[in-house]
C-alpha cells in the first residue's frame, strides 16, 4: 500500500513498539481514517504467538492500545482544527479477549471515538480475524502538556 498511514504522516520518528515507524523491532501498526472510524490491517508472525497458531494476548493489547490512541489523537486534532495531532497517551484501557485469534491471516482493527472533550477521547475498538470479533477494547486517551515525558514524542 502506498497511502501514508496516520503514523507515517504525523510521527515518522516515533519509536513506540506498537505503532512507531522508527522502531525496527516494532509491530508497525498502520492506521487509516475511514469516515468516523480508523482502521488497520496487521499480519501476525510466528514470534507473536502465545501458542501454535494463536496470537498472544499481550500483542492483542498492544495492537488495540496503539490503534485506539491514534484514533483519539486524530479525533482531537480534527476537533481542534489543528494540522497536527496532539501527543496523546493512554489513561486507561480495558481489553476483552472473546475468542482465540488465529495467526494465519491478517487481523483487522476498527476503532471509533464514542465521547470526547478538548483534551480527552474515549475510544471503542475491535480486533477482527476471519470475520469474527476476537477482542474488544475501551480506553481513555488524553493529550499531554509540556513537561510530560511523552510531550512532542512525534
């Protein structure tokens, strides 16, 4: 795909394990806007497995956390009429693992903002494999201010 993801557009130097384009050992999540949602497809590899053929719950958590964070950042940017997203961090997130997630094909991440203020967004997301929702996430993501370690990390 030649289209630039949110991460590639706004944070090319970001080294986050989940979503940072600059992390050579990271997951390299690539999130794209689609109407009111943000979507991504990601292909698991053998070293992401908890056991043969099944994706690790920790990797699932990272995928949903990072993708939801980018959904929040993009939403807050648009809400403010800004040309660059604010630096956002996870305040909380809750993952529900509904069924084993197979690793033999790409998974799809779908996220949407369900509530927001000027500096906070609540996001709901799903991880889908083989047309079934395997995990869900609900999280709160906040824009940070100068002095926070994540401020202007991208």
